[in-house]
């Protein structure tokens, strides 16, 4: 494996590990501490860790940390399809290691931060689709080649993640990320609703690319840092 690719995959592995460990860890610790973290605190944790990782890893691997984002970038022509599988495997591996570590640290926690619908499956599917659409739409728009947008891109992406977790978390879990949902579901054994969190974010990310082509005439000629 070439050195550059190894570094990029390591960045996706450790970045997704950090995202899942901090984000789902906040959920686990909130239960462990009797609600000390609070729901706004959980949303803020997800938003802040994503923002920090965007700035820390964006120039290495693109800081996808999310298989749906990687798929969306492929559809947008901003990421090589040959790199899609290695990126997704690195992301899922990092997420699973994070959930395994949380299981070892908090063996009595039943869900480990797994995303489960509070209402109907269709309600959560539609919500996850729309949340992922908005997240991908913002990612594509703030990642174009303009200095101001690149400078504040991580802030914008982190803010969207925190915002969506804040208002949608109580309904669907506000995953927006198949790897984030896959890991705690596998480790905790709660697989019954996993299909929602694998399909809806991916479909939402692809739809965001189609939407972007309606509002940005230059989308095909722009390049992203993740290329």
C-alpha cells in the first residue's frame, strides 16, 4: 500500500473512531451519570467533534468519517470510486473499535448509543433522509475552492451536525452516518432498525448532489479537498 493512501486510511479510521467514541460515548455517559450530559450536551458533543476533526484531518483524507458522505462525493464526481471501498471499510472499522471500547468501559449499557426510531420506521427514514440531505448539501457548498468557505467549512459542517442532533435526536437518533449507527448496533446486538440508518443517509447524500446541480452551475468544475 502506498504511503499516502495508508495515511489517508489511518486518518479516516482514527477520525471515525473519535467521532463515534465521543458522540456515542456522550450518550452512554449521559445514561451512566443519570442525565448529567443532557440532550443538548450530546448534540454539542457531536457537532464539536466533527468540527474539530474537519480542521484536523481535512487536508489528509478529506475527513469524510461517513460512508454516506463518501458515496455522495463519488456521485458528485469529487472522489474516486476506486477509493470508496477502502474509505468505507476504514470508517466502519474505526467506528466498531470505538463501540467495542465503550462496551469494555461500560459493560452494563444496553444500547451503546445505538440509533433506534422513537416512532414509526417510516418517520425515522424520512427524517434521516432529510437530515443527511442537508448535511451533504452544506458539505458540498462549503467545500468549493473559495478561501472564505474553506476557512469556515469545518465550523459550518459541525454546526449542521449539532443542530440536527439537537432537534432530531429524540425522534430518529439523528445519525446521518451509516458507520456511526452500524458500530453500536453490531456490538450491542440491536440490529432490528439498522436498515434505516444504512439506506436513508446514503439516499439523502445522493439526493443532495442532485439538488446541488439545480442551484450551482459550477458544481461540475469545482474540486474538493477530499479528491
